[in-house]
């Protein structure tokens, strides 16, 4: 993954809407059809919030891209994707898809894969085996 994708995640993090948690997250995902970004969007009714990673994936799917090849997540402290985001990533990425987590200065805090984040994932690929 390039420093450009890290910068994409850092840039979109600045546009997050997080008035309740004050935890701004940005994500950049690479697909076979290009790069897509997303930020977290909170709501007073917390169940209606959406994470940055899922925002990026949903934007990619809306554009016709369904094959994630790499992921970068930017947070204040380099936090990793939540469980829901891990499951959504597993739906559209192979287990060996690289995932980088970076802090607000762009320092890599975790370098892993979708499979390591969610071992034994329930995916369409599992359904056909």
C-alpha cells in the first residue's frame, strides 16, 4: 500500500461527523475498479451510525466495485475496524487482503489482513465449499 492511500484515509477522516464520540475515522479501500473513501457518520440514535470502513465499502459497491484488494483505516490512535466492519470487509475481500491501521500522524500501528482480523469468517466463499 502506498503513502497516497494512507493520506486518503487521513484526509477523509477530517470530514467525519462524530459529535457524540469525538472519534473521527477515515478509511480508504482499494478495489479492482479504483480507490474509495469513507468516514464515520454518527447519529443521536446510535444504531443509525455508520463506520468509515462500511461507508467506503458501500460507496465502492454503489460504483460497481466488489473486489477489495487493500484497506487503510485512520483514527486518532490507530484503532482497528469493529466487528461489523470486519464482517463487511470479509464479504468483499480475500482473507489475505492487507489492512493497515494508522494513527492521526499517519504512523502504521497495525499491519494485518482481513483473515487475521476475522478468522473463520462467514462469507459467500464459505457457502460454496
